[in-house]
């Protein structure tokens, strides 16, 4: 059975981290996830205004945001009903600014596990969050 194609906006200012996520998804065999990368909050807002996405994968610390709370608030204000999945290396420091209904993945812990099953879990988490019919309660994932 083929998974439906997903359009994901990955808001990430670190090129290596963006490539690591894309590589992990390809290694997991999930080729039906089309990822567009925005390196700044301004670019993310522009893309969200001009195009529909199934999911926003969001880093909290961006060069043009005031703080992690501003990053999340600004992104959510532009994405309407599109679910947001926070993938950030600053979860331990900034996790308090993320509401309980937003799912979080700790990038530092997760990227160490992106061998074997970790890649599949990242793909499954993205697909699950993008296709959920309700926002549900937020979770903190360690892959």
C-alpha cells in the first residue's frame, strides 16, 4: 500500500540538520514526503502564505525571530489548520514556550538515534502528525 504524498515545510536554519532529516526520510523509504525548506521565519511566513502544506516541521531558534515563543506564534498565525511539529535542539531550554497541544521532537536526542528504526520512527511521526484529524495532546518524542 502506498502512502499518500505529503507536503512538508521544514523551517530550519541549519543546512546540515535539514539535510539529515531529508536523508533519514529517504533512508526510511518514505519517498512520498515532499519537503520544502525555509531558512528564516520571514521565508517560512512567505511560503505558508503562498502555498498549502500538510505539516510544518519547525525549529524554534531562527536567526530572524525574537525568541522561540515568537517563532512558534508567528508560524502558527500563518499556517491556519496546518499542524506544527517542533523539531528543535533547544527543547530542554525552550520547551516551556511550546503549548501542550504541540508535538515536540528533541533534535539532539533524536538525531543520535537516526540509525535503523529511528529513521522509520521519524517518517512515521511526520506522517502521523500530518494526517491526524485532531491536534490531540502534545507529546515529546525521542526517536
